[in-house]
């Protein structure tokens, strides 16, 4: 112990945490995985304790006790005041001499580009978008749900599908196959039965996300209501990307637009084609592609950007995670 590595990369989401210890030459000395990072639910210190388990495991495997710089991309770091609070908590752990905290969406963006330049839209349980330029300028949204103007993500899609299916069954809305496919997924005969089961928690709330793939399958089978929901998501993704490109003065330059998160990474044809068509009309120089690289790679690259590492160092880290 006692040797100081260059970067501790942390990608901490609501469901899991990945960390990596990177040496000065770009060698990945160790990686580790831990539990979800949820300060709003458990408090900052308890969330940091969860990070500590993964960090200490990686440090032990790497044979180091600290690093030069901590690059942490964290869920729930939505406002500058939250980034400052989390950065202070990381400083107190003394894992590195310097600390930089960003929202975890930046990790997905940086993992997908060769330089810190582009826009990323992430659609998993929720939806978020960030953009960055090499000069340090960024574009971002609070991404806190409806109160910050968001729509989409797996949770929102399931909720929308349930709303339309319930109204179709009781006559308030137009007919849709969702009224059969959604309850059918849980082996139930009607939307009434599904609503009752959700209300009484016979089906836990946490299982609602299972309805998002059902929605896409129903859309693929031709149901107009399901197709309209998918089309609305494509519009939302492109709206966020176009706004971020505009804020960063990148709308007229060829710029990567990275698509990440479980919903977008699934490459549903109607959604993917819809995004590409809308980008072609609203941001024709945007170059869309799906990001499949591990987000902790992005956290590591952001850390290497910060310490001024050479291009070959960045490439060695990328090769490790993409091989």
C-alpha cells in the first residue's frame, strides 16, 4: 500500500455502482461493483458508505490507498448545490487529492465520444439529456420528472400505457390492444383486475417497468395508441437533443448524439427510426448512435481529461473496457 494511482472513476446509479482505479499510463489496476447510490432515500453518508464498499475493494485489489483525482458521475446530482454537497462528502473520505462530481448522464456521454464534445440522451427508468464541449461548457436539464418538464423513460411509458388502457376498457378513451396486452402480461383478464392488483400492491409497484417492453411489442404489432406513445418518446428524445445542441452552438456542426439507457439501447425499430427521421429534419448535422460502453469508462475518461492525460492514456483505458 501507499502508491498513489492517477484516477478513481466512479459511476454510481440508483441500482448499482461501478468503480475503476486507473494508473498514470492508463492501465486499469482494478475494478469493483457495489450497490445503488440513493442519497435522497438513505441520506448522503449512508450512500457514501455504499460507495466505500466498492472503492475499498478496488483499492485493495489495486494495492493503493489513494489517487490523485476522483472523477465521480453520480445519480441524483441534478443541481450544482447537490454536486457541491456530494463533492464535499467525497473529499471527507480522502480517497483522492482532488474531486469532481457530475451527473451520471455525463459518464454515458463521455464513454461514447473520443473527445468531450457531443450530446447524450439517456432513457432508462427516467429520461435525461446532457451536452458538453471541450472548453468546459455544458448543457443539462434537472430531469426530476414532471415537475421539471420531463416525459418519458420506462416508468413514464408504463404509466402512459396504463392510462390509455384503462380508458379504453371503461369507454372514456379510444380502443387499444393495450387493454388486453398489459393485464395479459401478469396473467390477468382485464384492466380492472390489473388496476386492482396494482392498487392493493398484489403486484408491487416495482414491477410496473415490466410493462414497457409490452408497450413496444404492442406498438410493433400495429396498435395505433401504442405507436403514438412510442412516437411521442421519439419526439421527446429529439427535442431534448436539439435544445442541448442549440445551447452549445453545435446545431450547425457535425456532432455526436449518443443514445443510452435500457429503453434506447434496446433499439426498438419504430423508436430508433423515429429518432433518426426527426433528427434529420431538426438537427441534420447530428450523428446519432447507441452507446453500449460501460459508463464507468466515461467517468475514467472525464478524470483523465481533468488531469491532462495524453491521448494514448485515454486509448489504453478505452481498450480495456471495450475489449
